[in-house]
């Protein structure tokens, strides 16, 4: 056995040397034990939390769409999920027509996205303590509000999601919360408590104060959570704090469309938006696209391959995945008047698209008759525009000036603006017989240039104004759910999908003349569709979640 002693000793010494080599500190890497220490560390951790928030809500370039926008906008009674044809990006049309199941990618992606926001926030909250410094107090509080916002939205959309108030271990499998109301109240309480450590927006001119969590954002989110918990009196208190601060204002009517473009980033109306700053030193595919909605602009812009040309001030190359219903467009015109600031900023008639928009062919100074015959504008393909009734949304269309390098939008990702706060406050006042809300309802109506100015505060007036003002901003569906009106308003979604065509293309008439074709509109015949009471009030917990977490109880109807 002695002949084996020396080799064994050498092997032992070799392993010891290898272990020492493995213990060499990595250069350029800070361990978690030494990172969460200073005020600068807290600021850096908070920046990472905002990055997680951007990723979790905007979703960078993971998808050709924003799941956040999809889940909140598509299930509505005032838009069509459109595209090239029936089945184009069907996971979105499934939302509008209530044909989705537990594997719908938008539902799964946004559920995960909210918890990514929560994870990033918890890294800040878990690793710093209150009382160490004012900077750390503020950083913890901003993270708490980001976390609370995500829980609020999870509760609104899924009912009883797990409350995750710390960084989970790999073995953790949190179960459902006690109730939807409990999650909403928890989120509101978090925002209210955190607000005392937050900065206040300096003034209506403070652009930076809209791209971070401030007192105003915290109170606005708290008010929204309490309103959805149907505690209208408590919601009023928080929302009035935002109003009374004097740090926010509605932009004038002639600038109303600015709210959704680069020119309006950080303007006086913004409560909170995720910041997107153009930096020429960051490569398109190594940072800029990853911080934007990327192909969302293609998704919602008009279907370019069916049109003879795109107005020169708009971004071209769209896929036309969303159009307003005629019922909504005509209701808006009847309420506001054809010439209101809001109507002209929100949507266009086909005649306006043809004759009032600037085109490259306008360099020839065409007459109206010339434009009627122009193949470089209007619909020029016989198949027309699927999911369209002759009205074209303008509100969320990217301007050419919003797109710096042709492939993504540089517009900030808007979460909440002051108009929503005023309308939430007006509703809470209407729900509690408090006439104080009338002045704020009127402010929104007057700014819109609407011919309808309410003389009394009624819930019906607030509901109508909320739909008109917040159209395509993720409010309509969840408002219908909260008001108990979803079953009545959405039961027929998907029954009939129109196509808008032009005789210039279908008949070679030589003159543009649009018309609605209903001949092939019954696309969902024989398929289950439309809102079903007892099922569609909540999204299903994704199969990707329930399949690995036995503690999640699925929502009713799924």
C-alpha cells in the first residue's frame, strides 16, 4: 500500500490548489454581499428595478406587440382586432372575440411580466432598510409603488394572484390571495405608506418627474386601486391629493394628440410613464429597440400594403391590427361634434384620409378631382381592409417624427395621465353623491372641445366621457367589468367582422369610393365566441403557471 501514498498526497495537493484557483474573485463583478450597501448602490438597484418594469410592461423586443396593451385594449366594444385577414395574429383577435384559452400567449406573457416587475422591486426592498438615509428611503418607496402597481393590475385582471412581497426562493410556490379586494387594498396601502418618502413632481414643467414614481403617481395608483375595490370615499381622498398638488394639468385642446407622441413626453398631463431616451451611442439592436415597443408601431399603424400610400407625416409600414368600430366613431362625433379637438386627434373618416392628409403626390398641387383618381392614396387592393368600417384611428398611430431610425418608436410608454385621474375622481364623486366632481368632468369635456358639457354630475355622464377620453388606453374593458356591464356590452363580440373596400380597387372605377362589405363577415360561425358571464370576468391563470404551481387555484369557468 505504501506505493500509493505519494500519488494520493500529490492528488490531494492538486485538488487543494484547484480549489484555491476556483476561489479567485472575478474581476469587474460585485458580489451581492458587498453591493447593497451605499446610497449609490440603492440608486443603481432602483434603476435596475425600472429596467425590469420596462421589460415587464413594454416587454422590449421579445414580441411584436406589448402584452400590457393587448390585454387591456383588445377586449372591448369599440375596436375590431383586424390585420390582413381572419386568423392574422389570432392570439390578439382571440382577446377581442373572447376565444382565448389558458395557453394564450399574451395572457401568459403579461402575467409573467407583472411578476418580473415585482421581482425587480423586491430586490431593492429586501436589500435595503428604512432609516439608513433619505436616498435609501426614497429608493425603497419607489420600488414599493412599482410592486404595488403590478399587484393592483394582477388583481384587476386575475382576481386573486399571489401577493409576492419578498424575493422568492426556487422552492417557493405561493398560492392565491384571499380575495381581489384584499390585493387591491394591500396595493393601495403600500402606495399611501410609501408616498411620505417620495419626491413630489416639482411643477407641471418637470419632465423628469413623470418618468419616476413620485407622490402624485403613488396617490393616483392608490386611488385607482381603491376605486376598483369600490371604496369610493377612500379613493376620492387619494385622487384629490393629486389634483390639489397643482403639479399636473391638462394640455390645451390643440395639443391633445401630443400626449401619445415624442413631443408630449414628460408634458404637464403625464402622471407616470416609462422613459425612452434616444441615444445615438447605443446600437439599434443592442439597446434602443430593447427599450421600446418595437413592432407595436407596425402592429397598430394602418395596413400599408393595401394602401396606395401613407400620409407623409405618419410612420409607414403598418399591419393594421386594430380599427375603431363605426358605433364608437359615430357616438364620439355625436357627442363631441365633428370639429372637436378630440375627434380630430382620435380618428378620421375615409374622406379625411383621402383628401385632408398630406401625400407625396401632393407635390403636383392636385385638385379634389385629382385626388379622387390618385392611385397613390387610399385603398388600392381589392381585398380591402379586414376589420374596418371606414373609420381610421389616429390617436395611437406613430408619427414619422416618433421614429428616429425607422424600426421602433421613441415615445415613452404611458401608464397614467391626469385626465384619467380627473375622470376617476369624478366617478367616485358621482358614486358618493358629491358634486365636487362636476368641475373636473367639465375640465376634460372642455379641453376636448366637445359640444357636450355636463350640467349635472351623473354616473352615466362620467361613463360616456371615460370611454371617449380614454379610448385605446386600457380602461374600457376593466371599467365594463367593474360596472357589471361587460356581459351586456361584449356578448356579441366576434359575431360579425366587416371589411372596408374601395370601388377604385374592386371595380376599377377610376374614382375612390369606400364601402363596407359584410358578405364574408360571419367568420366565427360555429365557433364559441363572445363574453360569457361567469367566465370572462377574469383572465385564466396561464397553464405555464398552474402546471408548475399546484397551489394556484384556477379562476371560475376555466
